[in-house]
């Protein structure tokens, strides 16, 4: 049994559920801090016995005392900070988005400082970048100019700045990771969740139109979680945010992979031609240089596993089509 104890904020979201799954499988003690204890995303990918090993603390990431108390009482040795509202929620309620995504991050770093932590991992996003025409051709470097066009992207840029300040002023080392289009079981929220929703529709035998098209970098949720955990363990001093590379694909490739995983969905899954507007590929080589040889699940394998997981969940009544 590991001597580690990890506090995961936002663990009831997609990436958080996968982080918890991998930590529990490795014998690591895990405490979850989130707005509720409804672990339905974990139930998609974890057994009840494994979920029972997780301690749940219910609280609001925007409440500084609640965060401080959670870090102090959990006995955690370090933190993976994933609590955030996605693009649509930030657009619908900018004030709440800022409270959760920016104030919440300050609260986490402050709680870490008070607890004497010297290491923290958090999720940034490819949304810190601007439209494709602002950048040269080729994979986007992680030191490219940050030109966000959404409040969510602005908030994530602020989080990266917060992390740098806490390194310079308090010596708290941090690594931020910038996923792009994350897919897999549990990915049911956010602007880029449409491909995963299409996989659920295919598993259920229902038609679905994906809200965008074009080419983009995709990361399987389990791979993103493993990258977060790797960032906890590598020797690193400083504060830096890294792009996460993945599989660059066109939406037509995604639909083809869905059809291979669920042949009865042929002709039922379509997509809008409008692209997300960001550069298609993220340069993940600096992240690999620091974190090691990060696993990348091939697109066909990730889609097939997602569809199979959804079929099992539908059969058990865990989710509805």
C-alpha cells in the first residue's frame, strides 16, 4: 500500500473520475472534494468496492474555508486540482465561472500553502490559445502566445498565472496540463463533449449529430488521468503548463471509428462541418520530456472501449441514452 494520500478536487467530473480510478487501482489513498458525493461517472469505470475506498468531502471550491478545511483534515500529501466549470457554463454565468475557475484555484493554492504542501498538479486547457490563424503551421508549441477567445480560456490562463505566482512567492511547485478534445466514459459536459455523446448514441442505437467538425487533437480520458498522476511524481521545480499531445484526427475519422465499434450505427452519426477554430495539433514533446513516455490510446481502441463501456452501463441502467 502506498504512503501517498491524494486530494482530488472536481473528482466527480470525467478526468477526475479517471484519476481516482487509477490512484485507487495503484493502492493510493484518495479523498475527493466536490459539490456532491454522487459518483455516477465513477460508477461507469469503477466497481463499487473500489469506490467505497474513496473518502468524499462535500464542499464548494469557491469557499476558501471549506477548501482549507478539506486539505487540512484529509491528511492528503498532495493535490490534483480539477474542479472547474466548462465553456458553456462560464458563458451562461460568467460570475459563477470566475468564482469556481479562478477564485477556486486561488483557494486550492492557499490551502496547499497553509498545509505546507510543496507540489500541486492542475488542469489547464487548450482553450488558453486563440484561433488557428494567429499561429504558424504545424503542432502548436506550449510557449505559443495565449490568446483565449472564451471566458473559460481566460480563466484557465489566469490559473496558470496564479500557479506561477505561488511558485515565485511561496515555493509551491506545480504542473498544469492542457488537454484539447477529451473523450471517453464520463465525458458528458463541455463544448467538446459531442464525440463522446455520439459514442453513447451509437451504443444505444440512436442517431446523433456532432456539433462540430474539422481536425483536432484528441485525448482519451484515461490517458489524461495517467498524465496527471505522472505529473505528481516526476522531479520538478517551478511552475509550468504543458500541452498534451494525442491523436490528431478529422471528425470523419471519429465517425468511422464509432461505426467500426458499433456497426449498426452506420449512417446514424453525422457532424457539423464547422471546426472548433483552434490549431489542430498540440506539441506534446515538452510534456513527454518532463513526464516521460506518456501513453496514447489509439483512436480505434479508445472509441471501442468507450462504446463497450456505455453498452454495459445501459444494460445495467446506470445511464440513459
